[in-house]
């Protein structure tokens, strides 16, 4: 490991989305409860990231991520009806079209696509720093602790 570097562990967007959707879904029974919790996570991300990206920038990034998520879901055979899940305003209407497991898969793909795009545009380190305040209930990982060499 290079001098002054941080530990190499960086969670992937998929891991973060799993932690986010999985954490938010904990104890959820049915798609409605899952969607309500995902809406809270979306709102926290929007509030936090809009300071950096602007509201329009956040909305544009989310819209692009929804297109990427639909492609992912198409490859998994879940494309039918996923258009209803493209925005949090439509999630409640979409709840009746899927069971909780399918809703979880769709929401996971959406959040993972969003985080992946965010990290692509601004970098993983900055992206992680920006989203951490939006997700205070998800514990930090090892990437926040400098190595012995970094403290020198």
C-alpha cells in the first residue's frame, strides 16, 4: 500500500444500494411499506445531493439512472411494468403491480444505477462523502479510517 493512502475498501454502488434498500426494507411487509421506506431514502439523497448537484442536476441524473435500471431489469426479465417505477411520485401507484420481492429488485436496480452514475461523474471518494450525510443510519465502512502511514 502506498504511503499516505487510505485502505482500499470502497463499497460498490450495488453494495450501497443493497445496504440502502435492504436496510430501508428491514421489517417491511409488502411492496407499499418497502416503497414508503425507499421514498424516505430518495428524499434524503435528493435533499443532500441537490446542494452539490442542484435540483435539476439531481433530477437529470435520476432520470438517466432510470433508463439504465430499465436496461438492467430487461436483462433480468423484469422489464414489463417497470416504467411505473421511474419516479418516486409513481412508486405508490406501482406498488399494486408487484410483490415485495419484485419491488425490492426494481428499487435496488434504480438506486444502484443512480449511485453508479454519481460515482462515474464525480468520483467514488467524493460521491461517498456526499451521500454519507444523506444516509446517517448506515454505518461507515473502513474507507473512512486512514492507514497507519496516512497519519504520518
